């Protein structure tokens, strides 16, 4: 691993969210191996890897949802590894899962309203009008039920719902998967715009490198549960074999 990549991440401070030597297990199955990862305050970090590399398990380890975890999950300087999921969410962690999990039998507006309950104490969540301004695709869909939306519309709703409570860290798990190229581009532009406006941190798990590049500044690659690269996009581009070794299908 290039020393320049290590020094780049060390100098970006303060770190808002850190994983320190985390090992994650599902029963006897050892999925993550000594994973360390830093997300700076206001920074954008892409987590690249093939299907099954451990991206979703890493997200679940951050939230305490699913695997058992050995190691430290540090948020704002405090180890939150023993806190339940709802407490971690109340601190300002917001997950948009890979399978979206919008409520199918209530309206778009009601889906957004539910997310307001996750806002941190003293933080006013986005209103529906503000969210529609940020995600114009939703403007004519507020009365439509979740199951009536296309895949792209569902993904926009899922991301919008994750942003409603104004999180400190937004965790996006494979948001571009299965979407048409135009929707992918619009989603990338919206995420980049909102990040600039709201200055929240982003951890993005993706296989779409172009999408991830538009939304983040730092790159990690995970392969079979181990971090095999970390650095900037320039440092990633300087090692073209990374794609064929760790990301090619």
C-alpha cells in the first residue's frame, strides 16, 4: 500500500467515524478481517468491492445490526460498539440499505415523514418541501404509494429519506445498482450537491466506479473482508491494476 495514501488519510482530521481493527462474524463465519477505516468530518469515502467482498457487512458492523463485531467503532471520539442500533442512529448515522426498504403501502410523503423521527436532538429535519427541492423527481409523486414507484423513483426516495433527518454520516449501500444510466447520473449529481450544501460525511459502498468518483474524495477497496487499498482517487488512478485485481467481474 503506498505510504502517500496513508499520510493523506492521517492528515485529514478530525475523523468523525472510525473502525479500528474490526473483525465481524455471522456465527462461526469470519467475514471482516482486521478492518480499519476512517471517515473525516465532511468527507466522502467510497468503499469499492465485488459482490460478497464484505461491503454490506461493514455497514451493518458500523450500525450494530447483524454481525457480532470485535474491535472498535468510534464516532465523534467515543466507542459506540456496545450501543444498540437505535442509539447509533440517534447520534447521526443514517443508512440507505442496498434493498431500499421503503414502506410499500404508504405514500412517498408518509415515507419521508417517518424519517423525521430519526433526527438528532435539537436538529430540525428537512421538511417535505425542502426535500422535494433537493430531489425534484419526487415532486409529482408525493401521493403515490411506495409499490407504485419505478426502481429509480424508489432509490431516489430511499436516499431522500436517509437525508431527511440531517445525519452527520450518510451510509449509502450500492445506490446505483440496477438503475438506468440517466438516473444514476442524476442521483450522483444530487448527492454531490447536497453534500456540498449540508457538509455531511458520506460512506458509499459501490461497484460503479464513475458514480463513486463523483460523490467522494477518498477510496477504499475491500476484498474477501480485508482492506487492500486506501487513498485518493488520484492514487487509485495511479494503480490501474487495482481494477482488474479487485473489481473486475
